[in-house]
C-alpha cells in the first residue's frame, strides 16, 4: 500500500515527466559519457569566439563597453550629418550669391520697368520727341551761321578761319587757281551749298597764297580741306579726277554728304528744317 507521500510524489512525477523524457535523459547521459571517453571528434565543427570589435550593429549590451560603443557610433553619425549639412548650406550660399537682389535693386528694376512702359505709350513718345526737337533747335540756333563763301587772301587769314572758329563748326577750305576751269565750277557749286548749309563755314583760298608747289597748283586743284575744332578731318585733292572739269552743285553736295562733311538732310526732322534760320543770299564768290 502506498503512503500519502508516495502518492504525492507519484502524481508529480506523472505530471511533469514522461517516459520519453526519461529515456532521453538516459540517452543524453550515455552520449556524454561516450564523448568523454573517446575524446573530441576532429571532424566536428569548431565554434569560433565572436569578434565583438568588428560588429557594427546596435548594441543591446548595457555594460560599460556597450555604452561606449554606442556613444562613439552616435558621435560619428552626428559628425557625418553636420558635414553634409555644411556642404548643402555652402552650395545654397553660392547659388544665392549669384541671383539674390537687394530691396534697392528690386526697386530700381521696378522703376526701369515703369520707364520702359512709359516709352511704349504714344503720348509719352510724342512728348519726348517734341522735347528733343526743342533741345536740338536751341542748340542749332546757338550755332553761328554763314550762308556764303568767304574768300581768304593770306595764310594768316587761313589759320584764323580755322583756329578762331567755334569747335562745333565744320570749316571747308577750297584751294583753287584762276587758270583752272574745274576750280571755277567748284566755286559756283560751293556757293549753292553754302546757302543750303548756312551753319557750315565754307572758305576759298588761292593755292599760291599758302606757298604750295608748282606741281600742286597745276594738278592738285581744285582741292578741299575739312577742319573741325582746329583739327584736319579730311583732305580731297585733284577733284577733277572725281568730277571732271565741268560739274554741278548737286554732285559736290552728294560727294560731301557721302564722306560725312555735310549732314544728311533726309535724316533731319522736318520741324528742324522748317525752323532753321534763313541764310543770307549774298556771296563774295569772285575769284582773284
């Protein structure tokens, strides 16, 4: 007959342990004894000790080494992130430095846009053109007028006609000789031109009066010298090769306009031509 203690132990044994588990325990004990007797099997796998220093994962070790490792990794990531942010900030500064505008620049650009818009308005254009014409008229009226060909008799008069004249006045000097038919045609042409362009000073001077060579007196005339502000601007000699011995004023006028000596009237506004002062019609054209 089993005692109460045997019944209690027996019940616990049946509850926690099965016969298969008991057999397993005997088998594992036998296997352990067999390994101890025969020694380690050289063919069996060798379990290596893990290298903790090469591990780059997140440490779950709460010990001092794990905390230090996590702190070092955190600082490394923080340094890398700061370097990347600095690089992005520098790139942004470079881009903004090329395109950014101050408030003053914006206001200036806005004013320029408004001025351009005003220029596009017809009423503003008309006012601007009228104002510019008035300024041109004032400047034109302040210039001296001549309207005739001035005859010079000496080299000193020749120098005075150039050097003592207003710097904005174009001075045209015609060098001639009495025997030349072309020189007489040039004098008549310049008389007409002087009346059409009263603000151009046109003078004539016998070539022999300034001591030119005999060859120049024979083959160099008619010649035209152009001065402005005391400086020689153009020289045209032996104009018979250009016009021949007989020619007209319109040919000489076209020649001088083409070479920039005379202003092109087709480019002058009608209001300027209409308000231009009337030239004097007398002329001392006579050749000595």
